């Protein structure tokens, strides 16, 4: 069946795309405003390294605890309202963490902020995928690229606030207020109406209908499990860059500290580029082909860097890994949002929740492997993640299709 090329999006759809981009930007910027304040908070609260590590782990712990609540919130409030409410509460939690006078309050505020951040993440992706269906082409990767821009902007805001001598309370109040206003304005331009198109009415009962339903249910469970692993592969590579790249380059390869920082910078920079061009690649070649190519680039690039270790080669290896996994998480979320037999937001919430579990478990697992062998062996998680994506990419869409008609 031939499909007509999608028409130019209406004004309301273009406005909704900008609104979702604003939500992604604010989500990236809010937490990034707090991160540069961590050393000062640690010193003011007189935390040991162990207590500090436990306290900051409250943020991902909150995300894991609340992740599945996102689907319920989306069904009751709608994805746009849920994303905006989550943004407001995330900002409040980050502000509370910044001005906390005790370790317990600091960890508790981070737990709340992490929980609300997880809800916001699922909701903004759900709404972004709604807008994508109206566009009839891939745009979800551009939203994730804008999140990265927001993170850089948030970190820069924090650096400027510190340079100006603003207190944490003043700085984070301004940050929470600015992004709360931005999110509320964006809400006005988000899409209205139901989250999903009405589901098709199944064929009349009988054994064939029941058998078909059973096959569909089993297929949904299999695909959902594969999507969780694909998304987790992407987050494993991200965590390897943020947690271990600098340490590996400076410790194992004896790179100067300033040069060692470029391992992570190369990864996130290449990932940003991959997301900027990812939508065009997906529209031309399909999610499946892009994910397979990305998995191969990740496995080959980082595998070669670990096999023949050098500082330039390792930096290029991390760049290849970042570029290779750029579209994995958006692709898994997109596919999960369209799985049959699930309530609106459920597939997206499950993938996001279990992906965060993998993100939480990754650092200690790599650490244990490193203690038993070496960090070079521990970083094999990166090429293995690429191979995992390569093997499981078959569950993703093969080629472009019209997202409005589903053909």
C-alpha cells in the first residue's frame, strides 16, 4: 500500500513541537543548575565521601521508586499537564536540596526531585511522541538533543551564579522560577485531546480471536523486554562515559587531567550530533537500520580502543560510542509507546523505569569487575552494549511509515 507524503504540519502542531522542546530544555537545565553546587553543599554539611555518595544516590533512587507512577499520572492528567506539574515539583525539590541544612533533608529533597524528574521524563516523551505522530516523521531525537543543550545551559547558569556570588537559595530560586514560568507557558501550546487514537475494535471472539490475543500479548511482552535492554544499552554507555572515562584516561592511560576530561566530552558531544541528525537518518533508513549501525559503531569503535589502548584512540572510542547510542533511548521509547495491548503511557513508563534500574546498577557492577580485574576490562561493558543493541534491533521499525495511519 502506498502512503502519501505527510502534509506540512499545521500551526498548532508546530507550536506544540516548540512547546515540547521547551519542556525538554527545562528538564535538562533544572538538575544541571544543582550539580556545580555539590562540592559546596558537601563542605557545608560536612559530609564524608561515603555519606555524600549515599546522599546523591537518592536522586536516581527516587526516579526508580516513582517511575511507574508516570503512566497513571498521564492517563489521569494528560501527558502535557503531567510534564509541567513534574517540572514544577522537580524545581521545588532541587531548591529544597540546595538550601537543606542537614544530610537527611538534602537526601530527602533529592529523592523527591528524582521521583518528579522521572515522571516528567516519561510525560514529556509521551507528549513528544504525540506530536511526532501528527508530523508523520521522526522528530523525537531532536527533543533529546535539546535536552542536552538544556543541561549545558543549566551548568553555565550555575557557573555564572557562583561567579556572581549568589547564594544557593538565590540562585536556585531564580532557576526554579524561570523554568516554572517557561513550562507553564509551554503548556498553553501543547496538544489537547486524548493521548492516543482510539484502539481498533478486535475481531469477533471465538477461539481464533482468543488465540490471536494470546499471541499478541506474548509478542508485546517479548518486544517490551527487548526495548528495555536496548534502552539500557544506551544508558550503560552514557554511564560509562560519565563515571569512568576520566578515571580510565587519567589513571590507566596516564593522560593529563585536562586531557582526560575529553573522554566524557567526546562522548556527549558525539551523542548530541547523533541526535541532531538522528531524525533524518531514521526517516530515511528506519529505526532498525539506524540502531544496528549505531550498535556496530559502538562495539567496533570502543572495542578497538580497548584492544589497542592509547589516549587519542580512547577519546575517539568514546566519541564513537556516544554517536552510536544517540538514538537508542528515543527509539526504545517510541516503540514502547506504540505497543498494542497497553494503556496509554504504560509501555513508555515501564521502559523508562527499568532503564533507570540498569543505570543505577551499572556503576557498582563495573566497579566490582574493575576491582577483580582492571578498569580496561570493566569498560568492556561499552562494546558489549553495542552488540546488545545490534542483536535486539530487530524489534524496532523497519523503514519509514506514516505515523498517523500506522501503515
